[in-house]
């Protein structure tokens, strides 16, 4: 016999009567322990999608899913903070932001994910480094965070297990698009890390999960309200994804660009990394993000983190010695001004090259991807292609050249807008 009956909770959500803390705890416990069946979990997810939870129900579900497993507690001489991005192309901010925050006196226990679909994953990028370990036992995770100020790892099985179960059910039950369930999924895992503050990077544009401004604002508002309601300070920035953030897309190639930024390079990736770091620090009374990057202190923190997690000590000085090159490199020819970019198509091109995954178990080739991509408003010509394809074979390179060329619209068009389109604060 089940310890409790989830059907009254499901019916209450279905009929628009909401979800209270007791009902949320029952559903989350049943998901984690397995006595809520797949059919009941699917019915719950569909009820949430169709009827909604409201602000109080979102907070209740987020807390319950957070508390379905282990919740970390920290005793450190500084604030514990993190960042979450909804995903985009060329988005390597985490690799720069975490060491910036660490250099400014914060501690960043960053629990990250892998790429699925057209967007890349932070763990996949780091695992392009020979020897780098993303699966750390909790004691070692805590030691790295305390010693270096930051660590970037995969989630353990005991972290928000209710979400892991519901995430798979959402995919099978066509309920992935529920803002309530997206919010609870994102925040239950992040808040289980024991954070004092969280900055949320909600991408909006042709390469983002959310294409419309309205949808991005709805998710950003829901995330901020729910995180604050669950006891964690949070702000959200809605940021541009109508063009790749970095000039590279693909694991080793994006890592190379992140290293270049840490060593003093500029561009959109550097700008957004500093801006998001500054937003995060402001919530905990800190400052100095730009100086931490410009002075090299962030680079030093990143290098220490790499060594602590099993990577080489000279990665920043000799990236070519440690990041695998592709065997085939081809330019992407074009002429004229870049007017617009189908960024999602670029992501699919990287996946087709072997640099991403369509299914959770797919293997990734860290060498492949796109590099030196032009941005909106820049001119292509005989001496300046749209970019370069890095591939494992001639056939794969030729297919990617065609795909990327078709994803660029050449001609007159508006100038790109700001990287941060708007900021959402708690009310």
C-alpha cells in the first residue's frame, strides 16, 4: 500500500484549487521514493500545465523538490552564490563568472548540466580538458570550493531526486513547456546547493529556448519571485540570443575563447560575464567584477580550480597542448554585411558535427564546432569568411559549411541591441 494517496493532490491542481505545502511535499516525496507512479506523475504534470500553480504553489513545489534530497549547508567566510542560464549558443559565461566571483570573495559551488538539443553544456566544455573531473564526492567538492572559491561539478543522485524523476516524465508527457514546472526544476537543484544569492540569465532570441520577449519575461519573473519566496535572493537578466554570445560554438573551441577572455580578451562574452557577475555581487554587498577579470585574479582562480579538479596546471598558458584540434578545418565563404542569424541552426550544425547530443547517452567529440563567427553588422568577403567549420571529416565539414551559410542572412538590417535587454528584480 502507498504511504499516501497522490490523487487528491492531482485533482486539486487539475480543478484550479492550487497546491499547498503538504500536497507538494507528498508529490515530491512520492516521486523521489518511487510510490508515485509514472501515470500519476504525468497526470500531475499535465494538471500543472493546464491549470497552473500560482506564486504560492510554485514556491511550495520548489521547496518540496529541493527538500526531496540532500540540501547542502556551508560554513565559509563569504557569501555562497551561483548563476543559472537557460541556455544558448556560445554561452561560456559560467567558466568566466565563477572565477570572477571567487576572486571577489564569494564562493561558487556551481552544479551544472550537459548539453541536450541545440544548446551546449558547461560540463561537456570542461570535459574537453584531459583529466578534468566533474563527478566529485561531496567531501572533495566542499574542499575544492573552500580552497579555490569555485568548483563546477555534475549533480549527485541525492540532489533534488524528485526533479530528476519529474524531468523525465515531463518529456514523455508533453509538459516540458510549463513555466511552473520549469521554474521548480531549475530552482530546486540550484537551491539544494545552499545558496545565499542566485543570478539568472534568461536567454531570449532565435538561439534560445524562449523566442519571444513575453515568454522570457514571464519565466524571469517566475524564477525571481519563486527563488525569493523560497529564501534565496535572486535577480534575473533577460539577455540577447539573436546571435552567438561567443565567436565559437563547440566544446574545446568555446573553452579556448573563455581562456582568451580570462587572459585579457574582450568582446560580448567578456562584457556579459562581468555584467552578470556584478549583478550577483550587488545582491551580497560585493563589487569589483571588472577589476577581478582585468587584473588576472579571475584567471588565477580558474587555473587553481582546473588543477583541483584534475586538469593540467598550464592550461591557460598552453591551451593548444591540452585541447584537441579538429582534423578538418574549412572556411564558410560569403560576401556582404551580416543582417541576421538563425542561431538555433548554428547549434544544430554543431550537433550534426558530433559536438552535441540528441539523446542523453550520446557521445560528444570535443574537437568539432564553429569558430571565428561573424556577428550582426560585420562584413564578410574574400579575406573574411563567416567563420570556420572544425570537423572530423571532409563530408561533415561540407555539410556544416552549407548549413551555417544558410543560417546567415546577408544585407541591410538593424544594429544589434544591448546584451542585457532588461533586468527583473524582486518586487
